[in-house]
């Protein structure tokens, strides 16, 4: 073990249990257990301040045996941002192993989610040049030797990343991708599903920024290497809060100016992203809340990640101009038939939206 890195646990005859359908009486029994059946708390997954896996009594001895030494990688998440934050978070240990491992084991997050890696999983993992294959555990097994590192990255209190994880990402993530793209980049959410939450009238935001000399960039329309090349090349980045900024955080640097436009009154995510950029990139991002009105799928304070907001465009333009990121030209306001748009979003998503009360 290299000095300065936390020592992972090494479990002999570890039981690795994927989640199973809730009709199974042992459906809550998931995660990693030692040879005696005790739950391994170090293998639990932290997400936004809570633990993902709830241990329960094991239903006897798993039948499959996996020989050799393997690395536990946590859960395979099918959400792009949470995959970056949680499914990669233990790979730092690959730089600190006393003995090599034969594979990286991931648990499905939900029963029946399959063992196949999706395209974006493979594309992101491909930028790390992993020395061993990744395997998704779809049935209970006993692993001869299982290395369990601590979770080095995540949301909530883990958004800064551990020194070992940050060092691993800086050394290994996409070192061969060369910068390629404009100096001024606007990372848009216009092309994403309404199910992911949105800004009303984001087309007005795009027009304002295009007029200010920014290229509108929809990450989901490009492969991972193109996204990385754009993020490395830009000198100024303006982005609506979202998962793309987690990827940017892996390859950004201190010489770049970054502005995060919040889309939710609950600033938990935008603050977490800002903390990631401070620690990974060495920069101080500008976090801009110019939300005028907001609608969510529940009444009362905002609690979901799917809210829809209306921004004060002139105020946003003025704050960006004050920071030197756009010219001091007046910005056009978004022209939105709010009732019609909210009704359409509710109908298309199956979610009834109600306006959230604003503080003050």
C-alpha cells in the first residue's frame, strides 16, 4: 500500500449479494458480507448523505464461488452523473494495490437491471485504461479474496473527493484527449428529457449566450471524447446545473472561468458541483441563482430533482457581465406561456406540478 492512501479492507471468502426482487423474502439482503455473514459497512454506498444498501439476514450460503483476488467497485448506476460520482469512486485503489486483482466487481443498483454495461459506461471506463475487466454481479457468490476500498467520491459530503481519488483521476482520466473547441462554451440542457427537470424558456438563454459569443453545446449529442475535448479547450464555461459538470470536473483546470446556473431553489446539487470544481480543478466557480418562479411535483419547499424553473434573464445577464464572462449588453427575457407550458410538461411526464413558495 502506497503511503498516504487509506488501506482497503481485504476480506477472505467474502459474500457478494446483488439486490433481488422484493417478492423474495430476502430481497433486502444485498451488499458485501464477510465469511461469517456480517455485513461489511465499508462496502455500503453513500449517496447524497444517505446509505444505499440496507443489510438483512443472509438466506444461507451462496452457491457460486469466484476464485482469485478482486476489487469491489460499489454499485453500477445507470444515471450518468451518479455513475461518475459513485460507480468510479473506489477505482483509486488500483494505484495502491499490494497484489494485482483479476477484475472489478460492481453490484446492480436495482434488481433486474441487467449485467450489461451501457454505452456511456463503456465510454467513460474506456478513458481510464483499466488494467482488468469490470464485472457486474448478477447472482450471489463467494469471492476468495475481495479488496474493499473506501468510497472516494460522491454527492453530499464526498463531493470534494478524497486526495487518493482526485490523484487517480488526474493521472488516468483521458490523458490523451487533446483540447479541441471554442474558447466560450455554453453547456445546455435543451435536448434532455423533461423528466430530468428543466428551465422554462431555455431557448432564450441560448440566444442570449450565442449573441454573447458562446457556442451552445449539448453533451448528450456527442461522444465522451468530444465532450472532454470541448471541456479542456474552453476558457469560459457557462452551464446549467447538471451531470455534465461532474465530467467537466474531471478534466477542468484553474485557468478556466466557470459559471453554474442553478435550476432548483434547493442548492444542494449546485453547491456540491461547485465544491467538486474547487477541489478537482482548483477554480472558484460562480454559482448564479436568478430563479424567479419554480414548480415541483410536490407542494411546499422544493424536494425533488425534477423541478421546472423560470429564470430572470436580465438579472442573469447582468451578473455574468459583472463577472466579465459576457459583454454588458441587455438580455432578452424569456417569452413563455407559463400555464400552457406547465400543463404540457405535466401531461407529458405524468407529474402534476405545483408552484413552490419562494422564501422572503
